[in-house]
C-alpha cells in the first residue's frame, strides 16, 4: 500500500467511495511473484497490466470495493492527482513522482475504492526537501529532465544508442540516483522489463 486518502468531489468518484487506497509493488518480493504468474509466461501482450487487473480485481470483489487502474483508457483514472492526495507522494525536482519509501521507483499498479473510511495517515515531509545534493537533477546522461518536464524524445533517442544500454538494462539513471530508490530493493530484471515496455 502506497498511501490512501478520503476522496473529495474533485477526485471524480461517487459518494459510495469513502477511501481510496493506492497499490504498488512490494519490492523486492513483487518481481518473483509476477514471474511465477500465468500472465508473465503466456506470451500475450501487457502481462503486468493483465496480472494487476486480475489480482487487484479479485481483491476488490472480496472486500466489496471498486478496482481502478492507470491503464485501459481513455478515459484514465487520475492517478497523479490521487497520489498527491495521499500525502505520501510528491513531485520530485525532476517532476517525476517520489514516494517516501520507494523513492523515484514509485509506480502504481492500481487502486481500491473502499465503501468505508480509514483514518488519515500522519503527514510526512517531502524527502527531497532534506536531500542536500538532489542527484536526480544531474543523473540523466542526456539531460532529459530540466525541472519543468520530461523530454521523452531525447530519452528515446539515447536508448537507441549503445550508450543507452545502461538505462535499458538497469533502469532510468535519474530514478536510480535517488538515495531512497537505492534502498528500495528494486530488482534490475524488473527495471529492464519496464524499460522494454517504454522503449520496445
């Protein structure tokens, strides 16, 4: 569980939803569990999305809630807005989201809309505010992050070269530079999987 919040009208949910819980990978255990799944082995497209839909969908049915996903649109559920509402996720200096425990490796596999309220978690400080050097700012080898956005064209061009092999096999260098990310336990094979999805 990455965080939860009590939705307001602006979050686009019905009055029956009293709490939204955002879900993401529990590293490093997540990757081995996913590798053992039928979705990973069947060779069909979008294995992680299909795994997420099955697992989180089953949970939602078991508890009488609703399942939401950051894929399958349009329209798309506003996960960016929801993440900020938890108080455990913030924009980083390079505009990617950062989480208090998973750092710049934060990712959302889905969310549960619950028909009951949960106590709000205590407020947390944004970790970037106490990060003296903020290495994420300068880690990208082609400066695809300028603090105001993400130059995906420049990133893809770099990944097409031999010099981009490090990012392709180990994951985005800017994400890896985050001190919190380094202690998160992300498996390199999982980062490689995501990079191949991003840059086939």
